DNA sequence: CTGTTAGCGCCTTCAG
DNA sequence: CTGAAGGCGCTAACAG
C-alpha cells in the first residue's frame, strides 16, 4: 500500500506537507501543492481514513440507529426512506455511516451500547423511531456522552438535537381540510401509540380542531397497526362521518374495513407513503419527506459535532391527495 | 479515553501482555490474564477498533453494496431483507458493515470506487442486485483486488464467491405445480430483465417445463415492473390459461390487470414478498429467504477473507401459497 | 511557507 | 510466559 511517505519522497517534500495539501490547509504554496498532487496521481495514492481518524482523534463516523419493522410489518417504507436520506447526506459530508438496527441493541445494557459505539469510534448518532419506553436509549441520551440527533422526538440537551415536522399543525391542517371538504361532524380518530411522541402532538392538533369546528370526536389508539385500525373502524365507523388516522398504514386498514362494511366514509391519513398506491384508493394525507428529514438530521449532527449546542429543528410538510396513478394505472 | 496503557499500569503488566489477553493469545498465564481482566473491568476499558485495525493491518470492515429502488419502486422489500440479514450476520461475526447504495457509486469510475473502498479500509464486499450492464462493478470483480461475494449472479473467481438459490429449478417447480393444479396449457410467461442473471436461469426452467408438459408459451419481458406486467397481461392474458411471472411484484401487476379485465386466470409468482398481502389475493410463489441469503453471503465473505477460494453456493427455497391472513385478516 | 518531531492506540516480533 | 521496542499511516504543534 502506497502511503503518505511515498508521496512525500516522490514529490520531494516532507510528510507533513503532503498531509497539509491533503487536508486543504491554507499555508501551502501553489507550486508545492502542484508537485504533491502530481505525485499523488502518479502513485495512485489513497489516504487511509482509519489512520487519519486515529491520529486526529476525530472519526467522522456516525451511526444511524433505526427501528425497522422488517419482520413484523413486512415493509417498512418509512424506515427505508430514512435510511436512504441519511446515507446520501452522510456521503455528502464525507461521514462514514454505519447502520444499526434497534433489534441488535435491544438486549444490551447502557454500558454495553456505550462500549460498542466507543469501540467503533463513533462520534455521533441519529436515532429514528425512538419511543418513550426505550429506557436504555434515554439513558444514552441523558448521559450526553455522544452527539445525538433524534428524529421525531422532542429531546434537546447540550449534546442532543431533534428534527421533525410540526405534527400538531400538520394533523390539524390535514384533518381540517378533509373534514371541511366532506362536511363531517362526527370524527373517529385513530391515534398512534399511547404516550408516543408524535402521537401526542397529533392528538393535540385534533383536539384544537374539534374545539374550533365544534365537532364530536372518538379517540382510539391503533398502535400504528393496520389490523388494529381495521378492527376499530369496524367497531366504530358506522356512526361516524369520517375516519382520521394518525398514519397511512392505519388509513389503509380503515379503508379495507369500510370496503368490507360496504359504506363510504372519507379517510384521512398521515405520512404520504407510496404503499397507498398498492391499495388502489384515494385519500388526503400529510406528506413528510422522510429522506429529507433524515438528511437534515445528518446535517444537524454534523454541526453538532462541531461543538454546537443541541437545538430543535422543525421542517415543513405538504398536504397531498394520494392517488399514485402511475403505479395503479 | 482509557487506553491499553492505563490497563497495563493498573494491572502491573506490560502493554503487550494486555494486548495478548485482549486477542486471546495462547501464551498467557491464567494468573496474569485474571489480573488484566480485572483491570479492564475496573477501568471500563474499551479497546479501540480503529487503532487495532491500523496496527494489525486487517480491518474487519466489509461493505454491503446494494441496489435499492427506494425512489422508483416505492418499497423495496427485497432490498430491505437483504440489508437486515447482512447486518445481523455481520454483527455476529464482529464485522463492521457499511451500507453503500448503488446510487452513490453510479457516477464513479472503477478507480474512484477502488479508492473509496481502499480509503475506508474495506476488505470485503457483498453485492446485491448486480446486473450485466454494471460495467464498473464487473471491472471491480475482475480486478480481484477485493474479496467479493455476489448475491444472485454466477460469478466466481479467486476472490469472488456467489450465493443464490437454484432459480432454474425453483421456477420449474413452482410453475409446474401451478400449471398442473389448474390444468393449464397456454402459458404467458412474464420474464424479468433481458440478459439478467436470474432472468435467464428462470427462463431456462420454463423452457424445460414447456417441453416436458408439451405446453405453449409466450415469453415477454416485464423488467420486474408491476406496471409493465399489468400491460402485458392486458395485451396477452385473454387467450392464455395462466400467467407465470418471474417476480411477485409483476404478479401483482398481472392480477390487477386480470381483475380489471374481469377474467380469472391463475397467477404464479416468484420471491415470496409480504407486499402481496396488501393486494389481498392469493397465488403460488417461490419463497426465497432473502435475509438468510445475505446472511449466508456475509458468512461466505468471512471465510473468503481467511484466504479461501471463491466458490458457488446454492441455497434452498420453499414453495408457498401466499395469503397473509394475519395482515389482510 | 516547509520540515522536524512526537504521538494516536494498538499489534507483533524478538529477547529475556 | 512476559516485556521492550518498533512500527501501522497519518496529524498537529512547533521550529525554522
């Protein structure tokens, strides 16, 4: 393997000079920079990122800690989008991203997890899919030992930022739109997981809306499960004018129930997943650009690693009517 | 950060001795091993994998190079399963796995890719979703500079192994089963991508079957696209007794077409994806355990990195009737 | 602007 | 069986 030393010899300069041009230090004359670059090209030199990390004591390695439902829920489109967005952005910043699934750390203690990340020289972590009962992860966050960016949970401290959209407003907006379009009064709201971060926010949005429009609302928790939403719709849908769901997947469940019950009720979703297309129905939904959110999380982590303080970042969202004619058609 | 030096001091031994117990060297007395381990525990020492890699010149880092269709195809369930399986197995072997999407290397030259992997100290690569026109990747494989395991393509050389199921036989088996069950004679076969590795294999299986059972068969390429399969079924399905598809996704397309045409034809798929459940239909399909396949690929890569020769590994498969009652209920 | 030097944390002969 | 010493490839003061 050709090393920085070889380059130095070939270029007739010192090792440190090569290092400087490699890292774009200011104090290098154009002439020597030229020489060094030529030598690099001639030798086909590739800087060794591992050695650089060891020497500089900063690794540029980050972990994407993600709660994927690959087994139970068949297709976790949202998780995929998160991954894709994060990986792309990490590449952009020249960060080395390792993907870690919740399932691989679920049996570890706080110490073991810390040890794992430490041994891997991981400087920053992005967490997607955190829930309130992931105790060890909360410990990890509170320890403030790593720079962390949390997607979709409002935790901020000296070393932790959060990135998400305004779920309260988004839920308010999309439900209002759908309700007004359909002149509905009696709402069945299928919320997410009790005590979930986003679930609570979205519920707040609904409560505000109910007050404003003088609606009646029945709230039930569907745990983001298609099946549970389906059952709830069977149970309560008949005497409601509309079904508002806190996720698209649950909206699919609600729609399937309504189809089987052979009644029409407008359904309102949340997320904007493509999977909707496979079901072949239409509905209003909030579209979150998940890839963008996780990309933004990487960006924020990057800035956090440069000694900044944690902050709360709120992104925007779209409201769309899902149809996916390109797929269904 | 507590280092090996601190441990050595605490235990009252030399650095090298600590290193030896860390790496399970034979020549260490039980007594000193004891001492060292106690010191490690007391200090909460975490060996630095980066430094170890630099020093030992072997990294234990591998890359999963995967062709994910997150953008075009909405949900790439297969890719997800590949990822999950590989990541799990890598953890098992204590390998450090970095995920790289095709999209991030698609504009790179062979040199750039090599440089990238080299700079990352990556010793082995697993490739999922290779197609015949990924020229730079073929260059990478032929260069034999990295240990590579290819999933679903029959390339083997000194540093390259391949892992897959017997697609020819699987296609033969599942089609035969479905054809005999339905007493069909005229087959519409929607193949994958022209000149694709698995496509060719599966087609061979069909050809053999056609001869054996004295069937007639129309072959068309659906490029693994649901939409194209849908169109092809519209065009040719009417006068066939059965539609055999080289993927579940295309089978979904075929089913949608048949529903709209309001005719019944048995459909046969390939893959065993859960997405089928969302469509709410039934069909025979080959079930490949993608997570297992990629896990096996990691295992093979591990053995390949221990100076073994490349080989061709063929896994088994199942034939199932998809229903997913738990999801559709 | 360039070179010298001292590590980063660990592994690995090689003496003892 | 244990310890001393010399790197791995690179960075970062500090001199010059």
